[in-house]
C-alpha cells in the first residue's frame, strides 16, 4: 500500500532517515509503503527472498524460528519506532534468517533494502550509525548466549526486567514496565518454560520485590533485584531500549 504523507515526519525523525537530503529521502519514500497485520499474522517466513526492511509504527513483531518437530523459539521482539531486517542490506545471503509474525494488530512501514543501500555511499555518517546499531545488537546477542550458557532462568528474567527498566542507566531505573506481549512469548524469548516463568514471577512477588497488575510489572526493590543477580554496569552498557515496553 502506498505510503501517505501523514507518516513522512515520523519516518524522517528516525535515525536511519534523518541524515538524508530531502531529495534522497523522497526517493526512499517512493520505494516505501505501509502494511497492516492482524494479531498472529505472518509477515514473512524463514528463507523467503529478502527485499525489504521494516519500521514499526504501532504494535509488536516477533522474530522466531521453528524446529522440525514444531517447537518455536522467539529470537527477538520489536516495538514501535524500532527497525528490523535492515541487516539484509549488507548480507550476501539475501534471505530472511527467521520468521516474523505480529504479536498484536500491527502497522509497519516497509522500505526497499537495495534501493536504500545505494543511497548510503553518499552518507558515511549514516553508515557509521547503522554499524553502531548492528554492533550493539551483536553485543546483546553475545550476552544472551552467555546468559543461556551460564545463568539460570531467574537470572535471565530478572536481568531482562532490569534492562527494560534501566534502559542502559543504572542510576535512573523506571520501576514500571508495561508488557506489550504475552507472558508465554516473553518466556520463549528468554528460553524459559511458561511454568517456570510463572513460578519465578510468583516467587519474586511473594518476596515483595515486584508487583504484578495484569500487564504491568512494578519493580518495588530495583536495588535488591540487582543484588539478587549481581547486576552491574556492564550488563546494561549496550541496552539501548527506547521505551520500557516489552
């Protein structure tokens, strides 16, 4: 669907587009569009030829993989104002490495990846910005591998909540986190069974460390939660979340 001018300013303010000249931005927009997905609707399948990357306007997207026996693993969750699949611009493998599905009714913008890549030659500053984002994601994925290999389920859940609350700054944690997805999806994202996920939340609630009101989790004792898992500055130095929505 053709992109309405009503959305131009929203897109223009994103770091991927704000450094482009007006003429270049217009060329990019001419190769862009908007999609509306219903909850649980598939955006693309793993292995599909990748021609586009996406910016979320509203809703949430889950990237996931399916095993041969039907088990599903959530790789990542993306919220409004976040971009995903832009790494395909720099990959020789021109296929999506995961599946993507809407977690709720979702609106997103799509952009022609190769056309956007062709614009980067004139904007080295933008190239470095993209490299910084991709490097941060690589760091986060490396940290996730470490957590999966070394730490238990409680550590992973508490660490995730603190990263969302602190947004990279231990000194300014916001204690209220709004869950924009189901606990089952979040449990899969953290490689925790739903039963274990619920038990850990119940235990933390019983200890008075958190409060739960439907989709809202309040960290009553952020400092005690940090002490519980030995949380430190390195844990959040690259947690570049733009909102406390998970």
